[in-house]
C-alpha cells in the first residue's frame, strides 16, 4: 500500500517562510512501517497529478481549500480515494465530501489507524470522527518524510493544544472547545534533543495555558541552550518571574496578539486578556517587560471590527513602528467558518461571499464582509497600506537599530526580508491558482 500525503498551497508561487507541517509528521508516525509513504508540500514544490498512490491524504485549511479540492478532484478522476482532515473539513465536512471519499473530523490520532484498516479492507467510510480529546502522551512525530525539503532552519515543536481564551474570530476554540492538553515534558525534551537545529518555535496557540506545566518545560529547556519563540497572551507579560524564566531558557521572540488599540473592539472580540490590562497601560508595560529581557516582539493586529474607521490604520502601524516590533502583521478581520464571528456576520447579512474561499473573484487580502465603520474596499486598502508602511526599508532599519542586539541581528534581518517578500507578494492572489 502507498499513501501520498499532500500539503496544498494557498495560491500560485512558492514560499520562503515555510516550516515543517507537523500534522503530517503525526500521520506518518501513526502509519505502520509496512505502508509506503510519500509527502509533497506545494509551498516548496510542484504537485504532480499523476503520482501513483492507494490513498491521497490532504490536510486542508480554509485558505487552501480551493486548491485542495482541485488536487483531490484530479486524483479521484484516476480512481484514487481521497481523505481530507484539518480545521476546514472538520467545520464543513459536507462540503469536503463533495471532493473526498472520507473526512477526518477533529484530531487524527484516535481514528487514523482505523481508517487505514478500513482502506485495506475496501470499506472506507465517509466520516471518521474523533469522539474524545485523547491524551497527548506517546505521540511520534516522524519527520523523516521532510528529508530533502528546504524549510526554514527552525523546527516547529508542539507542547499542547487548545487555548484558554475564546476570541470570537478564532478557530482554535471552535475546534478544541475548552479542552486544554499538554504533552509530557519529558517527551517534548527528548524530541528537541533529537532535532538537528537548536532553533525552535513552539506552535501552540498559547504556550502558557497551564503555567505550572509550562514552567516545568522551560526549566527543562535551560540545559539544552536552545533559541526559541512562541505565541503568548498579554497576561504572561505581567508575570516577571515567568518572563525571567523565558529569558533564562532561551526565548528570543514572543508573538503576541495586541489585536486592537480600541477598547470597544477588544470587548467585541472577547479578548479578555488584553481588556484586563488595557486601562493600566498594559500594552506599553508588556512591551517594556519583554524588551527588558531581550525578547523581541512579533505583534499581530486585527482590523475591521465595528469600532474601526479609515483613520484606524495609520495609528496602529505607527504604534508598531514606535515600539520597534521585531515583526508585525495587520490582518483584515477574517470570517473563518466554525467561528462565532462567521455565524454572527452571516445572520446579520454582512458576508460578501458566504464561501469566500471558493469564490473565483476573491483575492487574498480582500475584505470578506461589510465592516461597520468603513467600506470593504477601505478595509482592504487600509490593511495593505499598514503592511507596506511597517515593512518599508526605512522602518526595518529604524526598528533594527533600536531593538536588535548582535545575537539577534541575523535573525532580525532574515525574518524581516522574508516577511516583506511574503506579505507583499501574496496580496491580490486568487486562491487555488497554481
């Protein structure tokens, strides 16, 4: 038996910021050794539509859905069964089944062995639903399928799944609910020891959902002398002891969702961690606390909530530039299926395209809905303007000389040049083009 794993790209072109997709390392680790496996990543290489396989397995995000369906349709025309998993098929299994023979709903660990056995017997079912949040003990991340591929020299590592917050625009809570799980620290440390690089990025949506367990992880990292980054929520920055431990264990970059400079927007999106500190100058205090420890900040912002206007963009990018963020992104509010935001805007009749991910006239970076304080065109143009202003070479130089030290200088320049290329290059692309 031969399985072809494919990670589809969003649109035409190849990526220079791609990291190893851990979902496929998990699937490879769950697949018996007697089954031949091949992995292709369209962010890095062309996907042939005539590859031999007994099963095509696709992990599908909403932005890659159109392209995934194109690849799936081509393989099914040749009589090769297709299975899809990931956030998008979990939220929209009926849509995915128009292009797939089977859909995995939820995490794969519980159902993948059963699916492979059904395939062997010729009894593949339409849906395989993960009925429980299985413990994360004993997961094998088989990275051998990534050999020979030119990913960035940073190894993604997963400690846990889920987030303790429930922002209305975020797919994480919609997928995992209130369930929070972490892998045993010993297993994570053993995995990191086995990696070829000392540069690590923890892919958890919030590394600090369980402070005691994260402390144990960070203390165990100290002897390894790795350099690492992660995503954190604003409340972490108000904990000096935890920040000291981050520094001591090798943290170089923290990605933080500032989301908005408007308190009413934070309330609308349910960003409790930010609201709690907003009136206390929490943003500035958090920035200073991280910078004091040599931790660079990757700030993210969401624009387009009802209290934003055409005048919101420039102050937001000015805030990011003034505070010398390592990187920043200025995203138009995205209506992702499965989220409370999507349901609310659909009920209010404000979606421009209900299935924007399949709309032939949708372009990356465009507004997906009718904002309350501006036109969709103003939202599209404003976010792109903010991205251009922040990624201008004058901004890069000003931020570098004020924030990066010699140890960080190479990372700073490389990351900013790659980010500039990716952000400016993707704007306006049609989804599914290849």
